[in-house]
C-alpha cells in the first residue's frame, strides 16, 4: 500500500470534535438558515489549503465543507483516526 503525502487542493475526510461542534452550531444558532446542526464525530470533506511539511505525517490546514452555506476553518490537523484528524477517502 502506498502512503499518501498531503498536498494543497486535495480533498480528505475530517472528523469534527467538541470545539468544532460548539463553534459551528454557535454560528448557526445566530443564523439558522446557514445549515444543519453538527455533532462531534461527524465526518465532512475538507480541502487542504496549507501543508506543514513534505512528509506523509505532515499536519495541514483546511476548509471543512459543511452541509449548509458556510465553511469551517481548521488548522494544524494531523492524519489519523477519530476526532480532529483527517483521513484519506477510501477508493471506490
């Protein structure tokens, strides 16, 4: 199996954590038309906008594309499983 190296513009899967949930739902409480509520553990596509290094385990910044008309900015996210990590989508 080939190890992938993150690069700008790649789409990965990001898992929300409690802080993400609070920030997103707080914004959406102010404008309920923004989109559906989220929960920690939800997975959304994220476009990588910055890579901190050139190795497979490099951390990234990115924009999480939510189910609504807003985005969520995350920084220094590492590859892995569980909340506040990104994962490569499975090939189908």
